[in-house]
């Protein structure tokens, strides 16, 4: 028998009906023994996520406003879930402990972690699994930095005592016992570190979509699902804004070579997307996915004999570093160098940066292109395959898109083009049509 570590996101545990679906999923496979839950998410579009309500409680407290009403909404939701699932957990005791902490000035991290905590207690009772608190296994240092190896050991030790368990996601504790959370969406990380510690066969991440699609469905309404993708391809795509999974959830399972399976709680028979370390294309497809993001600025430098000037690139980069600006891409030619940055990061600083570049590096010209979008076309199938770039550029030319920048990684698994913001959707459609299917 194997082990599947199974994490359910907020929409999968939003109410009793959803939690009942998770039980069907869990009991249908005896390998699903360790379950990680998020806090209940939205039940419908206008609904509130429990975690957001908990943050709201804290904001009320900080502003000396009454928080009781908001807290009551949270209690009512959990109480309804516990009753509707037919559990006998005594939540009143739990609520009064939390209220007591709130009154005594509990930290934000403590407050917002209670959604996962209460949800795991209810789910464990409903499944007749053990409840194992993440605070005892997931460790952070006194500065709040995650301690991966200590955590790995603790999880192994603690969970070896439990045949089945439900573990709250999103948080752990610091050496003094204070609760510390990961960043938002961090239950994905808890799932990944539990999967690593248990050397799971697979890390299942259950959500409300059947995995990743080849392109944003708002742009390509019938975008095809991605059945298989490598960690690296996913990284290239999520970096461009196509994220379903917290990006810090990839590392723990990647180093342990554990595949991640993104699955849909509402359509459990859909295969979803399998993310593995396999870095080659086995099914003949050229492109795995296309993702794009708006609002970049390109600073293009031209200087005669630039390529023979030692230290030019380093000095340009040092200026951006001094201004605390992350550089996204740096396409270069023999006498040209372009620096691509997110526009929001240079807001209010661009003139100073340009002035410093002019003074220190004395380029012949500096051109600035604003309102640029970047589109990444990603796929192992593209590497060492002649004609891929030609096909992509022809598709864009035919669609009347003016390409302002091109960057191809040396692994040849991605081609990034810079286009004007207004051309983002046209660009993605044209590439999709050329490589995947006619629209
Ligand atoms: N409940 C937390 C959030 O909303 C963590 C999670 O759901 O992964 O960010």
C-alpha cells in the first residue's frame, strides 16, 4: 500500500456539502491517509473566505472597533458545518479560547490561522481521523523563517504515531510557541512539506479546477487542459501569472521527486494535471502552455562597441539593485542591452534610474518602452526543434502584432515576446492557434 498526501483547498471545504465530497474522495482510495485542509473558502462569488474574515477581526481590534459581530459570523459558519456533518465536536470551548486570546491582544498570525485549525478539527471528527496540530510539527525560527529540515524530522516523527490524520494547513509555530503563518495560500506549502516528510507517492492538491489549462480561459475559452507538465515548465508559466498552486509548494516535493496531481473536488474523475520532474516531452506536443502578463517597462540601451566594454552589464544591474528593482529579463545584442522590469517597481524612480545610467554608463541612446506585456510560450517540445520560432513569429506577424522584444532561454523551452499591452490577448490567441488548435 502506498501513501498519498491529500490537500483540500478553501473551495473544497467551504461548507458541509463540499466536505462530504472530500470524504467520498478520501474513502475511495485507502492510500489517502494524511489530509491537509485550508480554511473554508467562498461558497459563492459574493461570499467571504473565513481567512479574510479573520483578518477583518484583527483590523477591527487594531482600530478599537467592535469585532464581535464579524467573529460571530465565523463561529456560525463553523457551527453550521459541524452540525450539518453530524459531528459531535464541542466548538464552543474552542471559540472561547480564541476569544480569550483576541481580548489579550493575540497576533495576526494566531488569529488568521484559526480558520485552518477549526476546520481540521471538524474534518477529523467527520472522517474519524486523528487531528494533528501543525503547530507541533511545522517549525519557524524566532525571526519567522521556515525551518525545513527540523520540520521534516518532526512531521516524520509525529505522523508515524498516526495511521490517519487531518492536519491544518497554512501555519506552524516559532520556538516560543507563537503561531506563525506562511504567506497567503500557504496550505499548499503545508501539503508539500507533509508529502516530502512521508515520502508520499503523490501529493494530491484538490481544488475547484481540473488542473492547469494551456492558456487563460478568459482569453481562450476552450483552452485545453494540461495533462502533464514538468516543475520547470510550470515555474516558467506561473511566473507569468498563471498560478493555481503556491509557488513555494513546488520545492519540497521537487527535491523529493514526488509528483503533484492537481485535481478537481467537484469533478473527481477528471485526471487533472500531473506535475513531475520529467523534463522531456513524451506525447509529441510542442507547446505545453502560454501565459502572459501586462505592465512591464523596457529600458533599451545602445552604445557603440558596448560588447567590448568590460563590466557594462554588471554596472547597469548594480543601478537597478541600488534602487531595489528586480530585473525580469535582459535581452541583448552586440551593441544593445535591454532591461525589462515590472512597471510598478520603477514607478516614481524611473527618471532617477535613467539619469544614473546616462551618467555612469554613457550610452549613445536610451529608449524607454512602457505599457509592455510579456508572453511566455513554454514547452520542452520546443527545444531542438527547428522552425518553432519561425512559426511563432509568422503567427504574430499574420495577426498584425508588433513584437518589441524577444527573449529565448538557453534551454530553448521558452520563448518570451514583449508586445504592447493592448496586443496581449491577440498575441496569446495567435500563438495558441498556431501551435494548439484553430480557434
Ligand atoms: N487560508 C489561507 C488563505 O486564505 C491559506 C490557504 O487557504 O492556503 O490564504
